[in-house]
C-alpha cells in the first residue's frame, strides 16, 4: 500500500520542479520607451482621452511613468495627475501579446502632438 503525505491547506498540487518550461513564444512580451511631450498644452484632458482610447485598443497592460509616479494608461484621471507639461519626458511601458505595438503606437501619438493643430 502506497502512503501519501497529507497536504497542508492551500498547498499546491503541481509538481516542482515543473516537468517543462513554457516556450519563449508563450511568454508575455514587454516593451518600454521614453518620449518627450512636444505639444503646446502637455498631457491635458483631450490628449489624455486620445491616449487612453489608443492604449485600450491593444492586448497589453500599458503604464505611463513620470518622476517616479506610474499610472494605468487607460485612466484619463491618472494620466492628467502626472501633470506632464510640454518639454517633460514620460516613460510608456507595456506587457502582453501586443506590448511592442502598443508602445510604438502611443509613442507615435505623442510625437504627432496628439494630432492637435498647433
């Protein structure tokens, strides 16, 4: 008769070490870039709304950081709280299947001055 050790509550039933590691293609992608705010009014309400809409279009968790403060790129209020004025730099970071595409598109939006006429 084979005796099994009794598991503690919450103890995992999975084998360790794992029998196989995930392939590189199965791992989440990550990307980040630093970009300068170049439009006349900075990251204001309308610019933030465009940023949020574009960030939500990608299968990635996107964050924006400035001066040590990080916010979700899908939060208009969070982006506005960064007070990103013209000339300052923000870091756009993303993780997920479309991380690189998201960071590239958002960087391009900032560099295009949020498509505002100035």
